[in-house]
């Protein structure tokens, strides 16, 4: 009888230990969630008489990414599409006195865990650099399979599609930021909404797909190191660089 009890006790302890290990393995690494990361914007804060930023804070998650099986095909299509998008911009760039060597393209049809902010060389017709970028928290709906919603309305916290002129820099809530001026009817309230180009330490430096990344209050938000790369292009340009956010 003692032998049977000892055996049963050992089996229970083994199962408990094994179960704990399995649970630990199932948890997302580095705090990333297999879905979106919801954030709650707080009040607007005005930095040094410049356009205010929205205070953004990190929070929670949960959902399966259904685009996993098709991501390679989707990403290859997106890279081919870059040239088509850049070609569409060329006439507009020349007519409106923008930098005709480089443009910034953001493809919101891709999930946030993949690089979707592209620096494109118009002269050579080639991609130079790419990195992660956030979309607005209002654009993502649970179970949407990465099909985002877009809006130009204030307080929607959604990304607005369209062409943007990158304006002057200033130091705001997140440090260095660039004012953005919407040039289309789909984003012409960007300045009013305080949609700016800035960085946030919550945005990873490298791809994390199939996980999603931190969301913004509508701003195209990048990692601190990538903002440094963008700054080099912006400062070296005598003309404003055009940013196009499309889907």
C-alpha cells in the first residue's frame, strides 16, 4: 500500500511540474501578444508651443494571427507594389516641389509585425531601408485578420491614408518628432489631429511577426533607431520629403 501511495504522489508531482513548463512555453516572449496591443490615450500635452502629441501607454492583448500562412506571398507582393506606388508619385512630386530622389512609403495592408515603412529611392527604383511602424489603435478590430479601418476624424484614433508633407521637427512628449501635413481629403485634418512622425521605445527594432506591435493614437510611430535613420534623410534634403500611407 505504501508503495502505491508513493507512486501516485510522484506521478501527481511530475504532472504538475510538466504542466507548469508547458504553460510557460505557451506564453508570448518579451511581452508581445499574438494580436494587437491595446493602449489608452491620456490627455493632450502641448510641447513648447508646438503641435501637441497624444500621450500613449502600453497595455494588453489576445487573438490568433490568421495571416501567418500567407505572409511570404503578401510581403513579396507588397515589395513589387512599391515601384508602382513610387511611379504614381513621380508627377505629383515634381509638380509640388518635393524631394525627387527619395520618398517614404507605408503599406498598411501588411500586419504590424512585418516591416512596412519603406525608404524608396526614386532615382534607382529600389528599396533602401525598411522597418516597423505602428498604426492607430482605432484602426484595429478584434478578429479583423489585419484588415484595418481608416479615418480622418479627430478622436477616432485611426490611421488616415494619404500623402503627407513632412514638416519641421520639434521636441514633444516622445522627444524628436516631425509635423505632418495631410495633402489629400482622406488626411487633411492631420495637423488638427496632431498626427506626427515620432518614435517610441515600445516599437521593436526588428520584425516580430506573427506578433503585433504597440499601437499609436493615429501617428505613424517607429522605433528610436529608425527615426534616427529617417532624420538623416530629412536633414540631408533641401526639399520636403513626401510620405505616402496607403492600403
